């Protein structure tokens, strides 16, 4: 089932396990290179009036609808457009229309939640970019953190990441840092939060025990980690280890290594590595908060606090009420109980309404955000299309002007040839004396001014004698 819902599914995706048998039986419908991107429960409304309950599946190639009775799919290139709107029957559900050629496919009963929002985001992206890759909550392995370097690599590969994946992959400071460091040290014996105190200065926030002992500074906002120190195990020889209730401290000459947890596991690793150390022993009362340092004023403060807490608990548990009980008639008790029930019911309904309105508000904000992103993408694509159209128009205009210039030059050339031909046709010499005076003698046949009256012997050359 992990193939269909991923290795960290939401509760809504886990609920799709009821389709496990159906999906397993239809695995042959997916070709070998087809990868599931997202799956949601939906109902298909047939033109015949029948309604089919099943699941909508997005893959890297197609949109599938799978039910017990029917299965059909459309490649993204076949889908002209989609329409997503709130179902008129239930405001907490979506209605989806796929426009495929001249026909429409109608799907409803799609629950409004983060999973369906991601489904719609993937569908819109793949229709516009059918050949591009997209990383989703199904295809991502949550063992690996989407840290800064990995995000950069995905951007360079032009891989889109869904907004729900970014939200779900953020598991908090501890988990994020641990997953990032586990990638750098996949054979680490221990990874825990901690720091190093050196001359009253605190450095680092994660300690990794691998072939050496490493201190890292993890920045959750930038999703980056930086190595602060690296020590060999022998560096901790003859150190003092002090286990407290919530942490452990390892004292060495240069400072103190503080582990927020797993202090005993750390000590076991040192033993396995042959590192000699001194384990500081404490009496049971010295492990209590306020009594560990041995300072009298801390002990006094802690004692007062603990006594006050014990006294408060004693009063709440054992002191009886001093007020006289109020005598009520059965009728009054019934009325009071009814009023209380009505009040509690009103409060419950008000709380449910508030939660419902809050969920609708969050869903609407998410929809508006995605709509803004979609409009921005459409505007970018429109501007890109206009730019390409303008470049094409300028190119065609340049070609047209070049053609007009060529035609103009060709016309001028032909006109010049015509003018020269006319000039040649109009030359006439009355006799050879006139030809010699014009410097044209002898005149060959075909040259301007040649005439048979100038060529007495008929050899094709006039005025040659």
C-alpha cells in the first residue's frame, strides 16, 4: 500500500487502506514506469445517472479512476482543462470536472483537506507540464530531510515540490537536524541534541558519535548544518561523566560536553571504544532539581517550592467544602439539570461551529494562495507567449522589409537595363564619317549604331575601310 500513499501517510490517506484489495488487483493497469503521485477517494457521476465509488489516482503519466466495476484513465495531454469548485451538496467537499476533448468527466465527494489540495496542485501542474517531474508526499522518502542542499539539487533538475510536502517534511528542529545528520553519518552510533561549554560560551546544538565525536551547529531556518568541532575518542580519556535527571555532562580540561539525552548510551560507547573515564556518583536527593549543585540558597528555594506544591495538592484533595448544601426540590433539580445540558450542548455546538469555520478559513486561505500562484503562472506563461509572438512578428517584419528592399533593388536593376537598351536602340550613324566623328568606328554587328548601310562588304563590321 506504500506505493499508493507513501511511507508517511496522513490519517486520511491511511483510511484508503479499505481499497487495498481493489488497488492490488488493478496493479496491472499501471505500466512499469508509471509512478503514483497522489490518490484521493472520489465518486464518478456517469452520464447514465449511475454513481461509481472509487479512487482518483494521479501518476507521472495519467489520471486514473479505479472502482470495483470500472477503470478508465486519461493521459495529461488529453485533458484540455479542469474546473474545481465547492460541491453544492456539502461545503466540505470538492467537485472536479475534467474536460477531455468534447466531453466532460464529473467527480464529487472529494473531501476538502490538505491531501485533496495537494491532489489539485499536482493535477494543475501536470496538465501544463506533463513531462516535468514533481515531488509529492507519496513519492518523497521522509527518512531524508529536504535540507538546503537537496532543495537546490531539485531546483537545478527543475523538479517541482508540492507545498503540502514542504509543510509535512518539516518535523521540527530535533527531527530535521537528526535526519540531516543521519544522511551525513549513516553509520552513526548516536545522534542527540547537545552543546559544548567552553569558557562560559556555548557552542553547537547536535552531537554525533561516529568514527569520531562531532559537534554541529544546525540552523533550522536555513536548513543547513555546520561542523564546529571533531574529537577523537581518546580526547575524552580521564573525563568525568555526570548523569542528571534530564541530561548528562562530560567534563574535560577544555570545557564541558552536554548531552540533552542518551547520556548512558554515550558512556557505553566510550567503554566499547576503550576510553577510560570517571563516573560521578550522586545520592538520590542530589539528582533532584535544586539539590544538584549543593548551594544552600538553591536547596532552600527548591524546598519551599516543593512544600508549597505538596500543600496545594493536600488542600485540593482532602479539605471538605464548608458551604451549606443548597436544598432543591425535584422539579428545581430537573430544571437545573436540563438547563445545564442545554448550556453544554450549546457550548459543544458553538465549538464545533468554530472549528468548522476555522477549517473553512484555512482551506479558503490555502485555495486563495494556490489560486494566486496559478494566476501568476498563467500570467508568466501569457507574457512568455506574448514575448515569443512579438519576436516572431519582428522577425517576419524584418523579413518583409528585406524582401521589399530586394524587390526594389531588382526593379531598379531592370529599369537600368531597360534604359541602357533603349539608349542602344536610339543610336544611328548616317554614314561612316559620322561614326568616325563619334569615335564608334569600326562598328560591329550588334553594337549601337550598326547598320547595313555602313557595312558595304557584308562582313558584319561597318566602317572598317
